[in-house]
């Protein structure tokens, strides 16, 4: 199961009326930000090309990733393959470049949205964005203003489809009433299942796709690290997340045992089983699910896309079911900007 393959992945509609995309996308953030320096930029660029060869067509970035540099990094690839890919980027988070993982400001006001889209279009070198997300929600700004401004961008041809990230079920319904929402991007993995309480049901009801970010628990579910403070570099933001430090990290590492057993029995990697679980939530919850794992290497993109062809048995799903309820530590030190923090 873990062998690389040239088989292309299946496709799915990204929400009612949304574009047809590969059932797995690619999160591009880590290619230039958040997970330490990219030592082999040529390999990262080759990974983008290999992903497209394997049927990955949804490529995800944001203006805050590297303060615009991630958009600039993928721009040559995007422009060279513009008609073959679905380009997603986001607005709303302002950070201080001198403190990249510190305090953030959430901007959802109309003037900022118009300024943000122009900046993204310029950095990406394109005339439109296929899927434009509100990255985080500022409850002090009415959704009618924010989504109304985003809808104006659709009318002007600068944006094709709208998305939201880390919104509650009620926020999704309210936004969808202003303009159709194609996708909701939220954290969803074997370690993070809070969106199943109400967001997933609302998305199914409205015909909105789910785009899980961090489907591999920011790499923790792959077994590649345990103690973030000891094993990861100073510029890796996982050092600031409660799940990956101290006693929490040790306790959470022990939770990978059922994952490890299934992977060994199938001749697959931990990552493939964790991704297969996320992909299978499409059947469990009866809606489109397009996870966006990130990677910088071709070998990993081949493994990750291979996970779309693994179907877990009822017994395997049952073995994995208890994990999320036992995870120690929150997704972020400050959960106020997440859907779980406002539900």
C-alpha cells in the first residue's frame, strides 16, 4: 500500500456548484513558512509538479504565510498551470513580522478585504482566485459586511468561489444566506474532531465541502516527532502548540499505537492510515471532503495520494475512534479564533 504509484486520484465537486478537484489537495504553507526553513527549494517546486501529475488540483496558500512570500513562491507554478489547477488563498490575519507566531489581528472589514485581494492577485501573478477564504472570523464585523464584500469580488471576476475557515455552524449558515459558500476549511484529523459536533452537519445540509487542514496533526500523526521543543527548530511554530510539548506530547505519542498497528498490518505508513481516515469521513458524513496535507517532497506526495485508495474496515475505524477523545492539550494555546472557541 505504501509504494509510490503513478495512478491519479479520483475527483469530487468542491461543494454545490464548486469546481471539480482531486479528492486530496496540497497545503503549500510549509514550503516556505511555519515548519522551519526549506533547505531544498528545487525539491519543493518539483513536489508541486508531481502533485499535479498525480491528480492533485487544489493548491492552498494564504497571504499571511510568510507575509506574502508563500504566494510568491507558488506563483511560477500557478501561472504555468493556470487552467489545470484550482487556486485557493485566504485573507484576514495580520501579524507582526518581527513576532510571526505571536499576537494576531483579525480583519474582516470591507476596505481590508479589497486591499487583501489585490495584494494576493499581485503576488500570485493571476487575474482571479478560484477559491477565496476568510481565514478567520472577527465576530465584531457583521458577516453581511464581510461576505457581502467577498461577493462583490465574485461579481467583479476577481474571485470565482467563496470559502470560510474555522467558522461555527451558525456562522456558516448566515454566510451562505448572503452568498453561496463552496468550502469550509477547518482542522480535522484523528486528533482534532470538534467540527463534527455541528459544523460538519451544517456543511452537509448546505452542500458545502469540507477542506481539512492539518489532517496529519501537523506531522505528529506521522510519528516524525514527539517533543516539539526538543526536536524542532526555533522557527517552527509547533513549539508553541500545547499538544506537542511537555507531558502532553508524551501522552499523545502513546495514542498512536492503534494507528501504528493498522499501518504495519497493511504495509502502509502512519501518514497513509491517518489520511485514509480523513478521506473516509466523506462516506461517514455524506459530504465532499478534500484534505490538504502539506509536504515538501515528491516521495511524500506519492505516499499521501496513495492514501486515497485505502479503505479502512469497520474494525479499523473502531480501533481509531477513541483517539481524539484522549488527546491532551488544545489545538492552539488561544482557541478564541477557532470555531470550537465560539460554538
